[in-house]
């Protein structure tokens, strides 16, 4: 099939839930063959994430409890955009400072990725931060985070082995490793 033959057309949208972080809607769509179907859609304003790597090729990751999966995850520092249209690089800089205390001299955009496009509009912009400078963390009131420093090569190994299971973190570590080590 040609790409235009795969597209669905939104017929109607019904608001199910409006929240602080996300909204949930039920969409009726017209399928390529002419039938209609329903889509449950989570609308999210997006987020930014950072792979902070120091001059010795150490990466700084955060471990925190994630209630929806009932477990601790080790991740790159990240956070939601504070408002629709917020500059994604500025959000990444804020999250790096808040979660690790670091600021950075050099920023490289690694990718923009959709987290779960089967039901969510969330897109995360991922950056590599280098030239790190120490500072003070500023955790949100509901954040309890443990910052871990480990060699980038070890973090990449953990991502490849499945020890790190967060999608943005796996993608960010592999892309950052390619830039830092030129693989």
C-alpha cells in the first residue's frame, strides 16, 4: 500500500479525562477501508531528557520509584515540559540542574522519540550534555532520586543486557556512546 492509503481520519473526539500532566480522549477514526474504529489516546505535552557525560566518560543516572510499574528504574535525568511550546533544550537544562545539580557547557541534540505511539502523543527530546559543572540539586516536592555515577561503557553494557529497561535511557545511552566514543 502507498503511505496515503494507510492513513486514518479522525471523525470525532470525546474528552474522557483532563489532568495536570495528561489528557485522555476517545477518538472515532475512519479506517483506510472505510470502516470506523475507536482509539483511546493519551495527550501529553512532551518531555526532555539528558545524558550527562563528564570529561572522564562517566555518565550520571538517576534511580527512582515508578508507581505505574511498581519498581525502581535507573534512568537518564528527564522531565515533562512545564507548558505546551516550552523550549525543549531549556527544559533539558532545567531537568539536569534539578536532578543532578549539574550545568553543562556543551549540548548536543541526540533525537526526538515517541515513547508509546500506539496510544500516546508524548515525544521526548534527548540531549547529550558535556562540560559538566557541579551545583545544587533542586528536587520537586514529590521526587525522591538517587544519583549514580558510572562509566558510560558500563551504562551502555547495562542497557544492552536489559539491566536498564527505560526506553529513553537505552536510546540516549546508545546514541551518546556513539558520539562520545565514535563507534
